[in-house]
C-alpha cells in the first residue's frame, strides 16, 4: 500500500492528489463538487485516478462539510442543557454588532430559546461546587429535547472548566437516555475560561455532529466497500490531521479544514524552494483565501468567527477570506459602482461561459472574454468548451452598458475590481500587521489564483511569486503533507508569583500523555514526535492575552516543568515582541495552558514532481491574442508540465495544465526551478 490520496472539497471543484510513495510520481484531477451530498464528488474524483483502493494506505480529506453547514445554517436540530440563569449566553454573545457603526444587528443562535433548558446546579469560579446538579431535572430536560426532535444536545454548565464534576454527572445521565453519540460537554470540548466562547464552541460542535459524522461515516463505508483498508484522516483547522473517529466527535475542529491544508502545502513548497516568508492566495470558485507564513511558520489564531456570532474557540490557521473567487458575480449598484461578490455562481450553475443557466457575469467570464482562459480546454472535466459569446453578452448587459464601456474595457474593469479586493486582503495580513510585503513571496494557488499573479505583484509591491507545480490541487497536496496534531487547553488563572509550578508540570504531562496515546492509536508512521507548549498570559487588569511559547524538555515521555523565572522571561520576550515595551512593576497572570502534540508524518521529495527533460520550443502548443490593459497581444501558449527545469519564459505568456492556467503578464518572466515550481519576477528591461 504505497499510495496516499489527498482530497479537498471546495465550493466549485473537488481536487484529488494521488502520490505513489514508491516511485515518487503524482496524479491529479479536478471534478465538480456535488451538492448537497459532497461524497459523490469525493468518491468520483478518487475513482478517476485509482482503480484498486486496496493499494492505498492513507486517504486524507480536507472538508468543507462543517463550514458549509455553519454558513448555510444547515446543521442539526440541537438542544442545550445549561445552568439555571444562563440560557441566553449564546444569544447575548459579547454584545458585538455585525456592522461596527450600525445601531442595530440581528442574530439568531443555532439553538432557539425554547430548546435551551435550564437545570439546578452551580460551580463557582474557584471550582467549589455550591449546588450539586439535579440529575432528575437533567433527565427530564433530555427527554423534553428528544420529544422536540433534537438530534444532538450540548451540556453547558457554568465554570465547568474549573471543576467538571457537575457537568460530567449530567453528561453521564444524558448519555443513558440519548439514542445516539451526539452529546457534547463544554469541559470536554473546551476546558477554558470565558463562558460565551466555551458555550458557543460546544453548541456549534453539537450542531455539526450529525451532519459531519453522517457524511464521514458514508465516506468511510464507501471506501471500505471498494476495498480500502488503510487509514482515513481528516484535516483540522490548525493544519494538522486527525482520525475520522475524532473528527466525528469534534467536528467543530474541521471548520476551514480545506484552506488550512493549502497553507500547509504552501509552507512546505516555499521552504523547499528556499523561501521562508510567503503570502498565500487560494482562489477557488467562491472565495479568495489569504494567509501569511513568516520564518517558515504559519500564524495560528486561538479563535475565529465563522460568521457573525458563530464563534469557534480552537486553534486555527489565520486565514482571511473574501468573496472574490472565479465564480464571484460582477454587478453595478444604484450609485453606478462596480462590485464583485460576495454572491457566487459556484459550481452550479457556474459562470455564464459554462452555459448552465447563469446570466450574470463572473470573474471567470472576464478572464474568458479577454483570452486568458482557453475556451476549448476548461478545467475540471465538466464541460467540453466554454461559451465566449455568452460571457461577452452578459458582461455587456450587466456591466458594459451600465458604465458605458466596451466589452473588453468592462471585462478589464471586472478584473481590476477583483484584483483590488484581493490586494486589500493581502495588505490586511501583511502591512496592517507590521510585515513588509517586499520581504515575502506570493504563492497563488487554487483553480484561478495563478491568473492574477501579475496584478498582485504590481498592486501590493511583492517582489516575486512562486507558482507550485500543481496550483489547482495544492490544498489536496497539503492533505498528504500535513502532520498529525492534537491540541489541548486548560485554564490556570493564577499569578506567576503564586503559580503552582508542580501543578503546571502535571498539566503539561497530562496533555502529553493524552496526545501520545492518540498518536499511538493511529495507523500512521511518524518520523518524529514534537511537543509545543504555550501559555496565554497578560498583566493583571488586562483583558487580552499574548501567546508565550515555552521551551519544555521531554525525555522518554516525561516532562520537565519550566521554572518560574523561565516563564517570566518568556512572557517579557513575547510581550516586548508584540507591544515594543514592558509595563513597569506590572504583575503577570497565567490564564491558560496550551499544548500541542505533533506526529511528524514522512514528507515526499518535491523534486520527484519536477519535469524530466523536454525543451522550451517543444512546449509551445499554440498562440492566441490575449488582452492586457487596453490592447490585444499575440501570446504564446505553453504546456507548463513539459517545460524543462531552468526554462525562462518572458511575458506575455500563458502556461496551461489540467488543473489551472498560469498567466505571465508583459514585463514579467517565469523561471522553472528544480522542483517544477515557476518563479515569476520582473523580466529583463
């Protein structure tokens, strides 16, 4: 079983990357994503590349099932059992608003108020149980929720992070009654201070459990039915992978799963090519996802809002998403301003050029009309050709006539607006966070990212771009590359001066033991096992914390606890790096302990993907006119996968391959490196 398969399901396409570890060869494919059941596209994409699943050792899946269920509000009917007086925490949130300067805002929690039931119990913030839980009330509440048709239940008790005894008893009582495993407990999901974030994350986990576990169970059964006997893994939002059984229990950790896999692949590709600093731009059919990797490390955020009010508190790769994908619809508002998105044509009906019923122009339609996409060879295998004339008519009707522009000028305007929005997202993750984009390379991927490389270099001021060997399936490749990772958190809430150092050591040891047990239970082979420990710390009186990495030594599975002086020095360094100064005589507080246990999975040599032999002349497969700026340019078309290592292509040029199209603007040049990547930089003057 020498083959590994990575599958990333996006809004428009499902991408498949098949790696033969014995030969180092790879096969890729893109198939349309199937709705509402994504499993059909998943299995169909694999079937295109693999006839015998018994030869496959690992299947790794980057899924949007959980994300889509949250965004579209299509999760399960769920009930909540909570401490008396706290049923409205989910609705009150942090008193934030969908629009910063708006006076009003509407929010409907995923659990309606009549399904949020209260019971008698109370645990104080120091862990003292003032009121033992009334289990008769708990059982009665569970029966009521079942009678209302709830498929899942979340147990949300006050201060359960400090002492989970009441909540654990309630969970045991509910599980005796509940007919399925979809029972989520806040102390199991997030044993961390702050009630809203803990309540929200746990409720969303329960909301997703029936949908995500049902989807993954169908996939698992179908794979086994076709002869697959290997390991089925799921990408987490933190960029690591977990077993499908863990994903069924903790589906909230799969939000942003697919985009996270893309960032992991981008980091590995960039480092291998000699670039430690890279800004990624994943452009699919629906969105443009941007992330920043500095000094070889992707940025992790402790929480994110999937949508307004839907807060998930779990480690996630920081990804900024805007509605500027290939299927994003261009429209002119009442004030005469041209807009792109956020509405997308998706995979069905897709852009106007698909000929499947859409009549409103998209970013892809603009690229088709300007000659940047070959209408005779659309990616994804869904269509034989694209309808250029229909795309032009739609651009004229919805943009050109309203703004008094020719077809070409209207199409260029659509791309300029889309590019401007994408450049703004890149500035948000770089300049606005203190990073100089000139120090970074840009790595576009996804089906449409490489069409906009030149615009990003020009608009943002990035010096160069790296186009990976298979841009259209980079996230699927990331599934194969990602390490297995388990994250743990526990609230400490103590001053450093009085911190129980031995107790902290025991907490780290408990996390390490639990993480190692999960790695031991996995079928994966690990080259190494790493431990990462952080503390959330702040000065007394501050609300927001800084992440403080600790250098913790582990020998033969045993943890050597850090000293008090180690912790204080690490805090000073992290605080200074974040804010530039320390507060004189400020007392320090440790809020949370965070531990990550990482199993390093073997990586394949990217050089095996590089082209073997060939010549630049033999790679030219045609010429056509392509529109740049305000004129048509005669442009050479190259078969990118046959370009030899060291080849230099001066723009304007188009490099085509089955999973994407690479555009080299006039004034730029592309060079093929030893790994098959194309490095795009300003060309010779």
